[in-house]
C-alpha cells in the first residue's frame, strides 16, 4: 500500500513494508503481467503481485525485521545522511569493543575498509577513509583526515591531512601538515607546519613527488 492510496487508518499502522521480497521466479514472471494500475499514481505496484499470488492459492508469508535500521529507506539526502550515521555508529562500536579508544564517537567517522589495532587512540574530529591501517599505540587527531594511509605503531597525527601516505613507527605528523600521495615518513621523523610534505621533501621523507613546502624534521 502506497501512502498516496492509504486511508487515515492505514497510515496509523506503524508496521511498514521494507520492499524486500523473495519470489518463485516462474510465478513472478507470470504474475507481473497481471499487476493492475488502478491507483492514484496509475503505476504498477509490486506489492499487488503478492495479493494476486495469494488469490491464486499460493502460500504467502511475511518476516518481521527485529532491527528497523536494517531496512531503512533512502529517498533523499537527509535519509542518506541518517543511514550513514547508523552504519558509522556500528563501525565505531565494533572498534571500541576491540580495544580502540574513541574520545568523541559523534565526530569520528571510520570507513568499513579501515583496519585498526588495539590501543589505537582516536581523538575528536577524526576521519579515517578507504584502506587506512593504524597500528597499536598510534594516536590520531584531533581534527585529522587519513585516506588510504598506513600509520605505524606509536605514531601521532594531529590536525593534519594524509593521503595514500606511509607513516613510520613513532613518527609525528602535524599540526597543520598535509602528506601528499606517495609520501613515506621514516620511523621517528617529524613533519609539521603550514604546508605539504611529499617524497624527497627532506630527511625522513621519501618516494613520490619532490614537492615539499613548510615541513621539517627533528
């Protein structure tokens, strides 16, 4: 039943159709030819196929989904944002139960392809994207974005952007650093300042582009 065709009483029902079906393929191929269009929009509704099959004497059943978030509908950007929030909360919960410290879950975003070792610490405003991997004891954030970046054990990244970079164990990145794709920072090295670091940018930085502005080593 579409909302446009529903009565006030039907709209008051708090159980909805998720739109997920499992049909016998042969039966469906036949019944879709008989789906009517006598509704407000003049459209063919797949839900009518269920009624037709039941009228033909075939068994029809429904399954109640215990978690409504599993079948969220996404029809606009607001609903998409809500679905992303639900997924992100699940990802964060899984990592926190695995021993990762997340100081502010509401401002932390982690893609499903990210891998974190126990004792990783994520501070507020951290975003980990793509295939980012963070080793044990590393501290990321606040205010940092890492995309497809590998972070070694005990390294720190503060208020920085790192793209397809490799950060060695114990290295320190930031604040206000930008590691460009292909950058490798050696173990224990430091990159900081209002600029970008790339391969060939100085001691402890190698591979990739020779461009380097405002970074420094200690």
